C-alpha cells in the first residue's frame, strides 16, 4: 500500500475544511492519508455528525477503507479505491450542514465515469457553512461553466436546531476547464430576500426595510419567502449582487436574542463591502474555487484579503497535488490568485 500522507488537523484554521479537502483530494489522486488532531481548534474537537457523514460519504463513493470513522474521533485513516457514480443517500442525522457534505464529494463525482444523484438530509441553511442560496446562485453556476453539469434543488429546508431538510443533487461529469475571474463587470442588480419559517412576517419586513435603506434598493428588489412553519423556526437574509460575470450571494442568519435589524445590517454590510472593493470573487467563494481550479490545472481570480480558511486550504492542496498556486497582492485589500 502507498504510505498515507500525514495531515495535521490543527494546522492553520484547524477546522473541518482540512478534513473535507483531504477526503476529496485523496479520492481524486488515489493517495491515502491519515489525519490527526481533527478540528483541534474548535470548542468540541473531533468528528461531529456532519464531519462523520463527510467521511462516510467519501468512503461510499470511492469504496474506501476507513479507520477511526466514529463520532468524536480525532484520528482517521482513509484509503480510497476508485470514485463511482451512482445513486446515493446520506443523512447527517442532525441539523448539521448537508451542503458541507456535498462540498466533500462534489468534485470527485464530477470526475466519475457515470452520472450521480445524491440525496442529502439534515441542515440546508446553516450558519458557518455555505447555505443553499449561495451554492445555487454563486458556486454551482461557475462550476457549470467549467464543464460538468450540477443541478441542486431543495425539497425541504433544514434550519438549526431542527434540521430535517432534504436536498437532491444531480451531477453529470465532464473534464474541468480553467476558469478566469479577473473582473466583476458592472453591477446589474442588487436584490434582497428575507426567508422565514415558523416566525412572524414582521421579522422579514423589518429586515428588508433596513437593507433597502442601507443599500438604496427599490421595492421591486425586495422579496419575502415564507416557508411552511414545520420547516422552522428559521430566518435567513440574502443579498444577491448580480454583475456582468457572476452573482455573489451574501447571507446572515437570525437567531434567538438577535434583533432583525442586526441580521439585516450584517448581510447589507457584507454586500456593500464587496461592491466597494470592486473584485469579482468574495472571501467565501475564493476558498471554494481553489479545489476545482486546482483540478482543472488552470485559472485564477481577483479577490480581497484571503481568509485563514483559504490559506489553510491552499496548504492542504499542496500536500496532495503538484499544481502551482500563487497569491499576489495587486492593491490594498486586493489579491490575485493564479493556479497552474
């Protein structure tokens, strides 16, 4: 057997991203790995339910042998075989993020020899994870421009702490083509949406009133989405910035004890900062594009300051694949990332 790579799960941001990227890269390269000190920098280290689901999902699509794949484990060894397309169902078993499970297995399944349909159950709208609107409007349209065809739908939303969401993903594989995002182009429209489930409509109205005032939006740029009460309680605010070359989605989540105006102010602040910075790729997208661009062995983008998440992801990528990744500051708070 090939000697497993040794991955320090406490490096950099020390969270679940190191595990998820390592799982995907292991399948893509055929290189086994052992990761220790998993999520060492988190209040509850080790595998939580969503992280364990990531491990089990990665094993299922690649026929991998796993050692240490149990709740709370801080040490996992993963030995993959070949990625296999097909029909899969993965249940987080809690309100943990299904979108992070998808993040783990998506890129490997885009390289499979057959299409896949993935059913994911758990959280779909999670704080601290890419929620459904971001993937649907920002990330996946760019992936589709690179060659594969990925379609994502939500049958039922899942907010913390209830969970119970259901998402279905259809993946048609194709070779990945390089993607270049050096300019955003003119902003064509900025729109806001307040989503509520099992909460008073007045919360959404207050959120949109503040966003309209801060971002100077007209009534036709505002929308309220009311989901069935049994999918909540939950509240999500999104601001879509549609420009010539892509759409960026900014999100903020309501929570007990947080005023509606505070939630709205957070989403508006993120969008305004992005618009003022005049780059095409925001912080979270900058992180998520690294793996597919590295697999395509070409591409790049202009972004703001790289997050610790992104720099840690670059470190992880370099341990598995020999693809040049260069980061160059081009102006204050503007950085160019080149791959290949």
